[in-house]
C-alpha cells in the first residue's frame, strides 16, 4: 500500500506544478475572450500612422522639425538618423575626394550622383583632404510629400590637407537626404548639396 500512496503523492505534485504554470502563463500572456482578433487587426493597421505621433520623443531646439519624420515614418529614430547622416557625410566626402564613383552611386540619388560624377571628371576633387571633426549643427527642414521625405541638415566639418593639421579648413554644408516613405529599406540617399 505504501507504493500506491507514493503514486498519488506524485500525481498531486505534478498537478500542483501544472496549476502553477497555467496560472503564471495566464498572468504573463493574458486572457483571450474571443473578441481580440478584430480589435488587433485594426490596431496593426493604425499603428504606422497614429502611434508614431504619440511616441515622438522630446527633441532639442535644433531638431524639432524632425517631428514631421516621426509622423511620416513608423520606424524613425532621430538619433540613429543623425549618426547615420554624419557617417554618410564623411563616407561621401572621402569617396568624392578619392574619385570612388562606385561608393557614391550607392549613397546618392541619380541626379546627385551625376553632379558628383561630373565634378570628379572635371578633377574638382582632392584626394589629399582628410576629416578632423564633423558636427550636425541643425535640422534645416523636413518635408514629407506623397511618396518621399526629405531631411535637410546643416553640417560643420573641419578638414585638413596632406596630413598637415596646421592646414585645417572649417566648412559649412547644407545637405538633403531623401527616402521613399513606403520603402522597407532603411537607406537614405543624398539628393542635394
């Protein structure tokens, strides 16, 4: 009889564990009442347009125009965008100075590429320039049209020539980056300088 009592005891322990796991899962996952299916599909459809307005973070004074990008793009992150824009600026300037058309073609719109290509062909580039520092001073403008969004940034860069830091030149540039609003790609392209 002792063996039969142990089996009942084992069953009670497993039953207790199962009840505890079901209780914890219900607390974590929630309770489904049968009406969530229709509600969830409308929430997914509206997420891109409505929730983005709610979750736009507080922006610095020189970044406030980026709220337009939060309204137009569901996955926009201004910090990531500004860091990527700085990286793109440096990459584009270096590629231009080196006459690297292949790199430029992947980072520019067709019209901007033709302009850079012509400047390289006219030997207006200088492979001896290097970056010393780069700052995004301000967001000049953000325009969301039907299919595209354009963000114009003001950059201040310091560059020097021939590895000689005594030749540092301070430059200010205004560049516009463009992206298709409905594109799944995260890539922005330089459209004008």
